């Protein structure tokens, strides 16, 4: 498995357990619009990153909110 941005071949299990900021190239990277659009791909490669955790949490909150609104109406 490769990190999309650093194109460094790493074992998936090892890379997946690292935070996104621990990848040197990601650390130095400027977030241009094109790269921001690539973020979902990065998150697939780095599933345990802070960003993907926030994203999952947000999805869960949205699910709870929509089910609560359905009950209310």
C-alpha cells in the first residue's frame, strides 16, 4: 500500500497506525484546493488519522440528528 502524497511504499498496518502529521511530506505540504479535494483519498490510506476520526464523528452526529428530527415531526 502506498501513501498517496509521499508515494512511499509502506506496510498498510504500520502506516495506518500513524497520525497524518507523522508523514513528513504531509507535514510540509501546503493545502492547495486540488490537494484538499484529494483529502478523502488520503483518509482512505490513513484511516486512523485525526481527520478521519473527526469525519466519522461528524457523520455519526448527523445520523443521530436526522433520526431525532424524524421522531420529532
